[in-house]
């Protein structure tokens, strides 16, 4: 099953092919660009699911224990930087400037390179990691990162249910469910705003190109905003 957002992205690529064929090769179809005649599915993929602190603690506990795909370090890095899984999987040691706490991402989803400032906690992720001969930081693929994160969530949920059973209480049906690795990008973006960074500063870190996209990835908690109001 393919999501509406994926269908729309594929239609955009196909539409671009017809546009190039018309402009560059003078190939004209009788009805013009056929993609423009297709009714597109409505992509309502906005998610407001935030990672609770208790959920984060449990997931990291399991990830540290199992250590599959170095998922513990990868989760911490994702929460500290908001990097995409593909960007994390493609990291190389020569792009990491430990002295200045900066990571270069030469190739991004938007096609524009960027430098990501690293917090002290993000820098600590790299301590003790083995240096691979090929220069890659991780020996993993984007899909493997998602699967490892899902396994950590599943195991954390099982641990939580076992604890509830032992205590004789009913488990909360919303804890440690409906979580995706990409959601960590949403969480990290929201946390950057909660730290007091302005939209330009957050966009420089996350790589969002428009305010609209930045807003889609930001879900601030009203409870946290109350604290700032005084």
C-alpha cells in the first residue's frame, strides 16, 4: 500500500519528465501534460504525535541494551539534530568536525548541502565508535534504521506491559505505539523551538526550505509555552 504523499511525489517526477520532453525535445502530446489531467489523492500526512519523555527513556534503554545497528547512538543523534535517516546513514568521518562541533551533509533531500551544529550530547555519540576502513560512520542503510527503531519501540512496549502486569495496573494504550523513526525529526524540530531558537536558526539546522514545511514539522506543547509566559 502506497501513501498519498508517495503517489504525489511520483506524479511530480512523471510530470517533470513530460515538461522536459516538451521544452527540450519539442515533443508535444495532443492533450498536453497527461499528469495534469489526473486527480491527485489528498495527502493529509501531518502528524502531531510527540514523543513523551517517558517513552524516550524506555526506547533508549532498550536501544542501549540491544545495540542493533548502533540504534541507540542514531536515535540520540536524530533527537539532537533533526537529521533525516538517509542523512544519518550516509555520514562519513571526514565530514565530522569534532573541534568545532559541526557536521557537513554534502548531499541532502533538497539537493543543497548544509552544516549541522552539534550539541555536546551529539558529539558524545561519536566517542567509542569504531572507525571503519571505508570511512563511513555507520554500517547500515536507511531502511535498516527504521526497522531497528521499530524493534526498539516494540520491545519497550513489551517491557512496559510486563511492568504494568506485575503491578496489577492496566497499560496505557497510547504509550509506545504509533511511533516512527521519521517522527524523531518532528520531535527534534519542536525541541529546537522550545530551546528558544528562532525559525531561521532552526531551519539552518534542520534544512527546511520554507516556513510552511518548518511549521508542519513543529508541534509545540501548550504546557511548555505556559512556562515561558511566566
